[in-house]
């Protein structure tokens, strides 16, 4: 039997840190990493591309068209692969620029432009480009009738009621410990295989500790378990781990992937980007797992806690962050609701209901009507303006400080807003005539765009002008004496206005009371008659400016007056500086709530609206194209045709009960399958986020049902499920793979052995901190920075998750995207992972702390010190060969190297002088977060705005703040070649402009990119030592959504002339924080670093 002590030996070939890194990141094959269907790509096609093609292309390019234009069919994959009359494919997957279809929709060639009369909106073209760029995934068949989803669903395994199957018969009964083993062994025996031997105790406790707590066991815990002779020794280990607070932190993080948890809202323009109380949801989840809250109650509270909490205990309100903490989509209510439907249905039932937003689901029997039934539930819910308090205030002194500062900021905000509201109300009162004239001129046009154009050309609000149009039209039927004069003058022909106005003015000025016009109006038109309608408007302006007459005052104060705007409508009248100031003051309030330690915890809750919304279907997902009304109700797929509409408020509580019901065939199956993933590295169902008709069938369908039934029978207890799995012989197998198993079951679907797995991001970082003795086990509270230079040594689950600009280290180690629910993480093996362990200041810090631990630093001989390091990092003692290898490494390491020279890269901002073709006023960016250089700790920075630079790219500033500049300084004379790819990855924004500017040669190259990428190559530039080359990125019209990726690579070609190796520089690999912040490692610290990045530390057998 091979064990981790023989398999994962440290540095078997060379005592080199680089060798250790390369060994640590060899792509060890595991079943969990096997590739599956491009479900994300297909979902993108169904959500965005199919509706676009149907609406814009099928009328001319489908089998149902009256005439197929150009012999091109776009209603099947085979159609675009065949192409049109040219005989060439109309799409080249992965390359939009080379795809004739993309060229056609861009209207690059008038003869080939599609659609021919009107170009598609830019956002539709961007969707097509993104689809082609991802490989043009297309599930459509050519002419093949698709089966009816409802018929297929009737026999689909996931939609059948959960039943407890009989345990299968097996030959080797002695191997069986519980029901799991019977199902697994039956499959193994049927394949002619045998289970792997039981893992040794060292492997079992290490595996269990990482699975349940995300941390390795201590050396003392390993020794105690290995020495415990009791038959239930392992059961005691499992009970201890499940009782540890660390368990909730580990398994809570798994659920946070499902909940697409983040501490920020995504791109929000000038709003505060942070959710002030996101942490209360994270803490609720951790606490729920530690308390073993029944899973059905856990779901119920996350959907409808507001309907089930009591006044005595409102802490469960925090659970509703599950729904409210998604991306905010610039406050687009329809997208927010779609996100909530998706996280609810995929997150709890593995159903892709959001695919029915624009059309009936193409695979599962989920009609669009059912999507909008759920839409109505969430449209009938709202977030309260004042978030509900959760429990008591922990620190009275800090709370008093918070309350005083909050009051000051709120007062400043409110006074500013009130003063601006009154200014705009006064302006509306004194421009009554101006609005009347604009309404008169605009009413001549039926086109809403033309009306808006007229209003804006006069610096008026189109909304207010339209209200005046409606008011004037109403007065024609129900006269208002104050405006009878206006109607009379407005009815005069413009060409004879001056001649006819005298008679109108005379009628108005007839003896008092005889005309029916109020005295102020009579007075306004006494004397000379107006010569134009504009002059009439001017008199009305004067009439309503500070009026004394009660009739005028009553009109201005009336709720039905066109100028009676709500506060929200008034705020839309604020000009740009006023709006920016208002948002800045509101942001200051929210920043305080999000960061001050004295801010009382509150829940990011939902409540029902006073009047539920009766939803309608949006045809093609367009809110402006309203279809049939539908009731708020559950999915027919799961509740049958006799289902009843929801009747209790929004229906969220009824929806929650339907999902958390033992009769729901999906909920328990989905939960146990996801738990299985974290115990074995792969699920019984390999598509954990989709149990619909496209799902992979279970490897052991009866086992899945047996587990689901047991889970419900045990009171939906996650801890009982863990015990069941960990106590099984299946889970306790070693990772030994026989040659027969490798051939017959290469993906280990039969589980004839345990799977070896690499630690995920959280376990990896926490392991490093624990080994160094720096891990801070404080629980809960506000999120902390863990990727910054001044990182906090808290557990990674408490790290700040920035949705819009997720730190590079998170992405490098495959952290789940906070933009969408994630049922499973996928592992990549990329060079940046090895570079992180070699160069990251965080890893270097842990190596220093590791060798300073008292048990290590106080050890006498080299062998004793090495032994202590092994105990700390690997929880075992080294053998003689490993001690000899360490001694050799330390002897060869020599003295620490001298301090590094000044880096060739600098990260700053400045001014691009196009006329002089040079960069002026270059200044380094002052703040380093640990992954990004920027103006200050928060973006936008008050001084430098959005300017930032990271290893991979950055963000330019506004035209006022200037470009982001990455400067390279030549360390020696040379001939420099430059290569790189400039990307503007977002679907929004207007793109960026990049320039390469040499101090000796001026502008070398310039590129514009928008929603795409371009190569930025420059050949053979002569430089002298000290010359610099600036990589400048500036915004175009504005800086909004202009994140870019550009990490240039430079190579000195002159070295080749002498046969010497060519020096090279890579902006991504060379990226670093402030120079001089890290001293070189000592030989012992370098040795500690080698141990920390060894396979034995990073993998679990």
C-alpha cells in the first residue's frame, strides 16, 4: 500500500524551491476535473442568442422563411456551418473578426450588411461577438424534431418522487459498514474490481480534518488518534470536528458559493459599492451550519424569514441575504429579479428556470408563464429602506461614536437635498409659462423622441413637459380659469397672432368678473396685447413668480398640478454636479454603515409590498411588450396542473415551503449530491447545477435516492449526513489505484478508491496561516482585507469579496464567481499559481513566521529543527533521507542575497501631450492594496478617481484625472521588442485607447479597443540604460466600465548577437508592490517556503 508518507515525499529530485513548486502544481488527474458539456455556453445561447436570431434573422434565414436569402440558414447549427452561397461557414468559432456573420451585422460591407435596412443595436452585436468568441455553442439540430420536454420529464429520474430503495446484495459483506457501501460495492463487484484498502489513520484524520474544517490536524491530534486503541476512535474524531466552530466556517463557505456571496454590488456608477450588512448573512450561514439547523428550515429562512421570525428572535432575518446580495445591475429591477429567480431555483433545486425568461425553456418543461409567476413573487417584495436590527449592540461606546457621526452625515445630506429640492420647486413655479410654451410646441408631434428633443433643447425635463401637455389637454374638457387665457392665445394661428391677439386680450380685460378670468390673469394681460405666444408665456412666468393671489397659490400647491413632483422626480431634475454631490453624501453615509465597528448589525432583508403585483409575461423578455397575466404560483413541473395560486402576500413563504418540502423531488437530491462532491471530489450527478433533462444521469441513482431519503428521515441534518458518509468504508478507502481500475474506470465513477484532491483557495491560505502560527480564529463581523499588502490573518471565509474587481489571487486559485450561483468549483493549473508561492509577499511572510515558531526556533541541531518543521507543516516526522536532503539544501543555499535593485517597472499616472508626443508629470500611484496600485484604499479615490493598475491590467481615470501609466525603465542598453494583447472585456463602456510612448522616440503605437481585443506589437526599438517606455491607457468619452487587460512583454534582441540569453520582462509576472517592503529570505526561511509549497502540504489523499 502506498501512503502519503511515500507518495508525496518532498523534493524527490532536487533541493530547489522551483522544483518544489513545479511538483506541487503538476496536473494530477482526478475525476472532478474531467471536462463536461459547455452548459454555461448553451445557457448563454438560450438566454441571449436564440431570441436574437428569432427576432432579427429568422424571417429571411430559416426554413420557415418565405424566401431564404443568400441560401443561408441560421435556424440550426448545420446551417451556419454550411454557410450561404459562398460555401464558407458564416461563423468561425472563437474568432468574431473572421466570422462573415459578425462582419455582416457590423455593416462593414454595405453589400453584405445584415439586417440590410437597419443595423442591429450595439448591445445585440456585442452579444453575438461574445457568443462567437466563446466558441459559438449551439445545441440546435437540423430538421430533427425535438422531443416534447413534458413527455421526457415524465420519466426523468430527477422528477420522480424520492423513495427508499432496497439495499443491494453484495458478495463481500465484511467490507460493508453502512448502506452507502452496499450500493458502491455492488457496482465495483459488477465491474470485476475490488475496493482499495482502508486508508491509514494519518490519512483518515488529515482527510477528515480538511473535509470538515478546511484545516489540517495538529501534530498532537494526529499522534493522539494514532495511539487511540478504541474501536470508535475515528467516530470520536468526526464528532470533535463537527462540534468545532471551524466546521461552520468551512461548510458555510461551500454554501456561500451557491449564494453567489459578495460584499459589494458590482458596478454601481457613483453609488456606494459595498453592501453595509452583507457580513450578517455570512455569519448567519456559518452559525446555521455549526448549529446543524435543519436544511429545510435553513432554506425556509433564506427565502421568507420575514414571515417566520418572532419578535423575540429576529436574527434569522439575516438569512435573506441569500436573495438580496446579488449583483445590482445598475439597479435594473428586471435583472435583479432574474438573478434572484436563478439563485433560488438553481441554488436549491438545480433547475435553470431563468432560461425561460425570454421563451419557453428549450429542454425542460418550464414555460415562460412559470418564470413570470415567480417574477411576480419577487416583484411583490421589496427591501425596506431601514434595514431591521439584529439583536443587541455589542459595544456601547463605539455605537455612540457611530451614531454621532451618522447623524452628522445624514444631516449634511438631508440639508443639501432639501435645499436643492426647494431650488427646483421654485424654478418650476417661476417657469410655468416656459413649460406651457414647450408643451404647446411639443404637442404638435406624436413622436415621443421629438417631444423629448424639444424639452431638452430648452433645458427642461421631458417628464415635466409631458405632464403639462396632459394638463392642457385636460383643461380643454374641464376648463381651469387660470389657464383659459393661455388656451385662447394658443389657439390663434401663428401667422396672424399679432392681429388676432388684441381681440383676445380685450375679452380677457372686459369688466371685472364678466370675462370669467381671475383678477391676476386680467391684470397680466391689461394694456398692450402680446405680440407672440412666447410673450404670453413670459407673462405667465411673471404671474406665477412669488404670487400673492390665493388662487395662484392654491394651484401651485395642488397635488394635481403638473409641477407637483415627488421627491424622486425632483431628484431627477438635479444637474450633474448636484447629482454627484447628492450621491457622494449618500455614499458617505453608506460607507460609514459598512465599515464602522460601532454600526449595529442589520439584515439585508426583504418584506412583502402592501399590494402584491399581478405579473404579466414579458414577450421575448421585453418589459415593454406585455403579454398575458399569470398568477403567482409554483412550477407546474413540480406541483402539477392542479396547483393553486399563492394567496399569502407576495407568495414567498408558500414558495419557500414548496421548495423545502419533503415531497419536492429535487431539493434533498440536490443537497446530498453537493455534499457528496465535497467528500469525494465529484458528485453522484456530475452536473450539480442542472438536474434537468440535460443533466448527466447519476452514477449510482439508487444510492442518490437512498441518501436523499435518509437525509429527510434524519430531520434534514447535515451533520448526520456527514457522519453517514465519513463512517462508510467507501469514504475511508485509500487512494491506491489498481491497474485494472485505471483501465476499467479511469474517472473513478465506481469509487473503487478515494480521490486525491488539491486544496482549494480557502483551505490553502488557511493552511499556510496555521502552519506559520499566524491564523486568527476570531469569528464573524465585518469582512477584512486578505489580498492587500497589510492583509488580515483571519480565516479566508471572512475575507472581503469584491464582486466587480475580484483580486487576482482569488481568480488564480479558482474562487467561485460571485456573479452567479456556483454548485461546484473547477480546478485549473496555471503558472500564476506557482508564481504566487515563489514571489507572493504573503507566502514569504508565512515562511518567515514558520521558522520563528518557538518549537522551531528553539530546536538545537539541524535535524531537530527540520523535524519540528515537518511536525508543523506535515504533522509527521521526516525520515533520514529527508533530513539529509534538508541539510544539503541549507548548505547549498549560502548567505542571503543582497537587496534587490530598484525594479524596472513603475505604476503611476500623468498627462499625455499629443502635440509633443510625450508623457508629462508622471507620478507613482500612492496606494498598494496587495494586488493593485491605485489612488487610495477605496475606488473611486477623491483625487485620482478610478485610476488603478494590477498585474493583468487596470482602469484609466476620467479625462480630468488622466490615464493610467505602466512605466518600464531600461536597465541596460538594448534592442527591445514589445508584444502584448490589449483587451476591453466588458459589455458596457465605450472602450479605451492605449499608447506606447518611448522617452527617446515618442509615440511608438496607438490602439483603440471596445468590447474586444487587439495585438500590441512593436519591433526593434533601440534604448539606452535609463530610457523609459510608458504603456499609457486613457478613456475615450468617459471612464465608466473601462477596465482593461494589458500586460506587455518585452525582450532584448541585442543579446542574440553575442549568443547570450535574451533578457525579458513580463508585466504580469514581474508585477510587485512597494520596493523594499520585503527583505530576502534567509536559508532557513527559504527552506520553510519550500515545505509550504510542497505537494504533501497542498494535496489531500
